[in-house]
């Protein structure tokens, strides 16, 4: 962890380090939170009842956490994964190959803030932690509405914030380091990502959907936890650091660097007292 930290975030989007770090984080997120993903897709299976979806659209798919969970849940389905990052889509195709489902996935590189490609009518749209990235999410919701067949389902997943891993006493002489990082992140995101953490229910109704499920999920994993949790914490704190570096004191930044460090004695990859606490909400809505 050296020069990576001093790079600039261009308005055009993520640079190469950011994308590699993001791919790793999204993969670990899917791995560590697989129970959540499985529960979320089970809710959709229940809503679809005797008509399981056969054409699925994953908007802002990233490395395919949703795409792959949905293909596993709905064995007769094909999915279109859409993202603006060719690199993340490339990664997604590799994972699909490894799982033997590459024939059931098509990737489409597109910027959802621009004109949408014609995806053809679909039965299920999945948008996990992606709507808040759009410049005009309400317009996006209307476009999703138009892409769905009547009776088709939209699943929106939103997160309250980044997951938390550390005990409260971490922070050298000043405990509460992680809370300070998250406060700084929230401040930065209030401007750059105003729709992060939005209450999507009313906005789904305004776009014409019937909201059928609003389900909060509280993720609270306690030790002993698998080794992947250390890497997940490391990846997550690394991305967090890139967002909040200028807002932290030099002491906090130094502590954070020790926690992220793969080789040092204080690294999170070595700790056995990590937890994973996160909150996500699933809205499932139907096009009447
Ligand atoms: C936080 S990630 C979520 C990825 C995935 N849905 C998941 O839950 O693991 C957000 C994704 O949205 C994509 N994204 C952001 N803005 C976009 C846009 N305007 N058009 C297409 N994709 C976009 C990003 O490239 C990123 O992969």
C-alpha cells in the first residue's frame, strides 16, 4: 500500500487501481455475504411462484455477485449483465466460465446514464448497490419499468453504508477509528453519491411499480470466521481509505495503514477478533 493512495479520482470514473481493488472487494463481498444473497434470491423465487424468470437483467452487475446467484437460483434462466466497466465484466465472464454457466450469461458494456441499449423484454431486473450511482435514478426506474414484461419483477438492493469489522477500541490513543472513517465517508458521499442509502420504496411506486416486499437484512457475523473475512476487511478498508484519506488525522491514517498492511503485525488479515456488521435492504416490486 504505497503510491496507490495518492492517486486522483478523475470525474470520468475509476482508474486502474480502483477497478482492481473494486473487483476484489465485490468478489469478497459476494463470498462473505453469500447467505444474504441466497436469502434475497429466495424471496424473488417465492414472488415468481410458478413462473420462474427466464430472462434476467443485472444492472451495474460489477463482478456478477447477483448474476451468478440468480443463475443458480433460476436454473432455466439466462442473464444479461450490464456495467460501464469492461474490466469488471471481463472478470464476471471468467467467473461464469469457472462455474460452467458462461452460455447463460451475456455481458453488455454500457453507461446507464446515457441512452440504454435495447435489452429486449425481461422478467426480472436486479439492481444491487447500483441505482445510487445513476445521475437520475428515477429516470432509470422508468426505463427499468419499460424493459420489464407485465408481471415482471424488479429487485433493488441498497446498503446503509460500508460494512464494519473492527472492535471499538481500535485507534491507538483514540478509540473509535472505524466510526470516524465511516463518518468521513458519509460526509464525502453526501455530496458525491446523494442517493446512497435512499429509501427506494416511494420512488418505486412513483415509477409505476407495486412494491411487494421491503425486507431489511442485518448481517452480523461473529468469530470464529473464515480467513476470507480478513481479506474482505482489508479490501473494504482499502477502498474506504481511498475515499476518506484527506479527512483523517495523520494518526488515524497511520493506524489505518497498519490495519491494511498485508505483512505487518497489526494487519486485519491476521486478527481473529473481526466481525462483519452490515445492513442491506431488499425491495421487490412488480410491474403491474
Ligand atoms: C457497488 S458496485 C455493485 C456491483 C454489484 N451489483 C454487486 O452488488 O456486487 C456498483 C456497480 O455499478 C457500476 N456502475 C456505476 N455507474 C454506472 C453507470 N452509469 N452505468 C453502468 N454501470 C455503472 C459500477 O461499475 C459498479 O460495478
